[in-house]
């Protein structure tokens, strides 16, 4: 590739990594210092920040190292380790967004407590634990022999092998369905339902009397 393209790519990746670590780190600092924002719903959002922090600190860092060394030259076991960590964090981000979308729909329109209690403490813990377990179900199999982690086509980082002749098509199908298709479908459906019910709510057809006074 041209030298200017190489330099720009290095700069963009480095900037993304630094900004991701700094800004997500500031969010964590805010949670530590400000007790008022430590709500159950915000703890689910915090889970998203943690996964993004890992992606920025680990994933992008090794991408830059591979870019500087002109391809992945860090060995098989480093590839497996970073691949599993990054893949787990990526799935945690997707599933957390999915959970937030569902929690938003249920708490706002079906639990009747959107302006008071919101998501409970126990509920937020259950959601976070379920998200991590679900993510590990998708990222651990290559470490146990089903599928494998390999350098990506770009050579920058490691991910589940989906493109080489040694890839396991059933594992690729597994993560495609349960890691992307299902959560994406849930996010789309819950967001559409939220928009529909929000329209009804704002129109006043199902708005409580005490809330109608605010409009």
C-alpha cells in the first residue's frame, strides 16, 4: 500500500485506541466518584463501557502492533489469547446493546415504573451475568477445539477463522446466528415496538393522568 495510506491507518487506529481508553476510563471514573449515577440501568451501560475499554486497550493495541510489524508476527498463543478476549468483549458489547434495547422497551411501557424505579438491582446483575455467559458460549469453543482463532485477512489482529480452508463452517454458522443475527433482530424489533408505543404514549391514548398534566 502507499506510504501515506499506511501512515494514516496507523494514526487512525492509534487515535481510536487512545480515545477509547481515555473516554471509557473517564466514564468508569465518573461511576467511582459520583454515587448518584450508580443506578441499576446505568450499571448495564457501564458493562458496555467496560467491554469497549477492553476492545480499545487490547484489540486496537495489538492491531497497531501488527500493523507496525507488517502483519501478525506475535505467535499462535498470543493470537488465541487476544482473539478470545477481543471476541468476548465484542459479543458483550452487542448483547449489552440488545439487553438495553429490551430493558428500555419493557421498563418504559410495560412495567409502569419508568419514572420511578426502572430496572431493579437484581435485574441489572442478572442481565450483566447473562450477557457475559452468553458471550463466553460463543468465544470459548475455539479454545476447546471447535473452530479456531487465526489472523484476519488484513493481518492486523486475530478473530474466529471464517475465511481459510481450515475454518469450521458449523462454528462460523453458530456465531453468525447466535452472535449477530438473533441479537440484531431483537434490537430492531424492540426498537420498533418502542417507537410505536412511544407514539401512542405521547398522543395521550395510554398516558397516565399525572403525566398528561406535564404536557
